């Protein structure tokens, strides 16, 4: 059985009892970063053999993981934080497991995109998650333009190195829509900045930029907008 185990996005108190029980009982823990997962396991007193499963070794690792599952071993897939396969390794493994007719299940838990959405103050009844945008401005603007006329609230992940450039491109493509930027979710210094895209650009000219960010932008016609 393959278990897709959600882990905390910051606060270790958010791990579920079911996740802990699963990590305790499986034969192997399949980890995006064995060092980070090792610290998590140690914190909860769990000792398990780990198998590395990163974006750059997914294809190479898949045959071994499928062989272990076929031999009857149980595996728990975890990523650095949050729910596996959401902007993290996991999708290819899930597809291959399904194609092989092998059993799998999910242990649900924290996901940064949902936490940011509900804290944003923007409409939550219909939303589109777009993950990490392209790194270069031209490709990023084309990526954003796909949702230019979408009425759904839009959610993006972004690194600290490109946050300001992303906000500038979003303003150019969408106009000055309401938005929110969330940082350090569930941690001691959790912060959510709210305003228009132009407001947020000014905020991050002064605020230190570090850690991963979730950017939530109102869809078209969901709030006041100016060109």
C-alpha cells in the first residue's frame, strides 16, 4: 500500500494522529528531502528507513518503489511540507501505482494554498490553483494571461527571489486587483498582507522578503478594479 502522508507546513502541532500512526507502521518512508524528513521523524520518536524521491530523481526511483509495493511492502510518501504531489513530487508515482493496479490512499492534512485562501479575505467559493509560475518575465506574463478573464480567485506559489517581479507582472496582466500575500503560514511570525496589487508592490519595497509565499489574487469581476 502507498500512503500519501500530509505533513505540517510549519507548525509541527498540525500533524495528525493518523499521519503519525501511518509513519510508525509503514516499512519505508519515501522522502523529498531525507534530512528534513529525518528531523520530523526524530521529533516524533519515529525510526524508519528512508528512500529519496526528489524532482530530479523521480524517474530513476520509480521502478524500485513499484517493485517494493508489488512485493507487499508499505510506503509512506512525504514531501518537505504539506500534501504530496501539490507542487511537489508525487504525481508520477500516483499515476504509475494506479496503472499497476496497486492500492494507495491519502492521509489528508495541511496545504498552504487552502490556508492562504481562507485567510486572504477574497472569495473562496470558486478558485484556481496555478502553482509556481515561470521564472522569466515574458513566460510568466503569458502564463498569467491564461487566467486574465477568469472569475475565479487565483492562487500562486512564489519564491522570495521572484516575489516582487511576480507582483509587477500580475499588475501588468490583471490590473490593480485585490490580492493577498501570505508568508510563514502556521508559524510564529505568520503574516498575511492584504490590499491591491499596487499596494502590495509598495509593501514589499520595505518589508524583508524571505521564505516561501502564497499569492492570492481576486478573479475578474469579484471586486473593484482599476486599470
